[in-house]
C-alpha cells in the first residue's frame, strides 16, 4: 500500500515506494501513511497523478476517445523504411500502405486498446441500473431505504449529461449493515474492476490519516490526490471509510471539489462520485427503527424523510462523526444521507444463506439457524436487532460447517 509522503510543490499522493524524493526529507521523523489506490497505471500508460506541478490539461488526458500510442502508431513509418519497398510497383506499395494504415487504425482504436488496458469511461457512459438493482436485491438484506435512495441517486446522476456538482453520498449505520458492501458494489458498476480499478480510491481514516499533528499535510496531499486523479479520469470514485474516526476539519479540505463550480483550477469535478461511510448516527437510526417496531409498524414503512433530517443534524453536532460542524453539511454539499437500518434475526439468516451459496454449498437450514442464533441481539429484553449486523457471519459459518462435517463423519 502506498505511503503518504511529502514531495515537491504541490504535495501529491504517490504510488512510488515510500522513499523520500532526492534532496527532500520528511518534515517529521515519522512520515504518515498515505492514500491509496492504484496508480500503477503510470507503468501501463494508464491515467495517474501527473508528475508535473499542475493538473493534467484536457489535451493530455487519455480517455476512451483519445488516440492510443504504441506499436500500432509506429507500424506505418517502419513499413515505409523496409528495404526494397521502393522497388515494388506503385500499386503494390499503395496496397501495402493501405493495409498498414487499416491495421494501425484498428490497433489504436479505443475499443481494442481498452479491452487490454483499463480506460476511463467515455462521455455518455451510463450505469446499468437494472443490473445494480438485481445485485442489491440478491445480496443486500433489510435495507429498503438504502437500496432505493442509492439507486435513484446514481441512476439520475449517471443519466445526466451535465451534472451541476459531483454526486456525494453519506452512508450511516452500525457495523455489518452493508455500507461497505454497497459502496464497493456501486464502484464496481462504475468501473468493473471495482476496488482494483485505478479510478477507484479508498481512504481509511485510521490507516491513511493517523496523526492529528499532521492535519495540514494531510489536507494538502488529499487535495493534490483528488485533483490529479480527477484530471486523469473525470468519472473517478472516492470512498472515505471510518468517517467517524476522521480528524475534525480534514474532510473540509475537499469542499471546493464538491461545490457547484464548473471548474476549479481548470479541472471539472462534476462527474466524480464521493462516498462517505460512518458508524456515526447509527444510534439515531436504531432508535427510530425500534420506535417503529414498538408502535407495531413494519420496518418497510420507514421513509427517508423520517430519518434524513435527524441524521444530518445529529452528525453535524457529533464531535466524533468526522463531519462535526463541517462546511459540507452547512453548505448542503452532501446530496443524500443514507440510513442503514439494524438487521433482524431473519436478515441475518438471509446473509448466511447467501454466504453458503457463494461458497458453492447447499443451504442447510439447521446450519443457517445455528449461525443466526449465535449472534448477539439488542435490546437486551426483546433481542430484535443483531448488534454486529452480518459482519461476523462468515467466521461463525466456518465454525458451524466444521461442526457439521465432523458430526457427519462421526455418524458414518
């Protein structure tokens, strides 16, 4: 994983080994770990953070519609230099040149090039909402609000040729409710390689921004990282996990990129997607869900309007939310606060069945019940909601399947 290190002006997040640039030493004895992703693209000719001190200009971008360099571009001049070609008849020479030109055009065409090298989606690219819905229905359980809100948001954003700002989603709820899963699935539908894509960037607060005394350095490097990557691919996706552990004020560094500006220093951020994941606000969501249950209402009756206002205010006033008094909320730059409801016993069983199918195993309802029963539930008296959602399902399923195998062998 790349490490965050100071570089020459402007500071930038790099993918090189964590050594200091020649003649430039870290400002602190212990340089911080830094953001992530996959700028190995530079080695393959793909998009990456520009090595110059300014963002990539429009003329330097390489998208799906740009001409592709390489062997194909050199084929025609090399052919013309072949010994003896001049001795051929003009018709033969013309035919050879025509074939070479056609081959060069084919090899350099984006559809061919992008089948071997990951390319940034072209203008007009639309997300397949039907496929996304099918995957969410089959793998994300008990989250009717999150599914509908995110589907509506990303579909509208994807189909808008001229959005006024980047799409910004803030996902809230307790651990194990599906926030990470949904964000990764969404990224995968924008860029098929998902988290392996050089256009998808995941930040973990405790890993990439661990030292509060280096807050200003993080702010500068975060801005450079986003600026460079959006310059390379306007459809970049940025995921910020553990927002509740983010140092106060750090996330406000990206405020200019989320605002309603056509361009910032020559770069447009309007087609990028920013996703924040946080446990903050989970208590408010759980209380609302429990109130509905106590009053005899079905959880499916909970609407976004029942939670979003309370959630945004609660997160804004929570010093441990990463968005405490944040200008992102104050300026209404977060498009949707997406609540993830606590999961009930029946939802945990759905998770177990899905995991067994993913492993290629036949669904054994006795094992399903055993795994679900091992989870701990709250409130203490009623035991309605899993306090870890489906987070530990895989580990508990390993144990139960091992027990089942041993029992079968002993029985035989």
